């Protein structure tokens, strides 16, 4: 997939943010998913991932470990795929 220079910069920032979350478990889950799939993301998916990156680690970890349900305002196909990812 070809991307614009702006998308390339966004992808690099997202990769860094996904792999340096602050909680090791989220580095593995989110960082692993992004490392594996980022190159295939559309511009819309990049935008959705930027939104997901704003969610606190503790919330995402509780959703990934099924300790809490994902609130409707955060639910998306991309987030579901991320939370289902196992390194």
C-alpha cells in the first residue's frame, strides 16, 4: 500500500506510541498488533488508531483481559481486533 508522506509520519508516530505505552502488557498487545498490521492500515484506520491511542492503558488492559466490557463510546472493529490479539 502506498501512502503519503503525512501518512508515513503518522505511522511512525503510532508505532512508537504503541510500543512504548508504559504498561508492559499493553506494549505487547497493542504494540505487537500495530507492529504486525500497521503497514496495511488505510488512512481511516490510522485515524481510528490515533483515537484508540488516547485511551488509558489501564482501561484497555481491563478490556483485553475481560475484566470489564468495552464501553459503547469506545467500541470499534479495530479496537476489537486489537484486544483479541495475542502475542
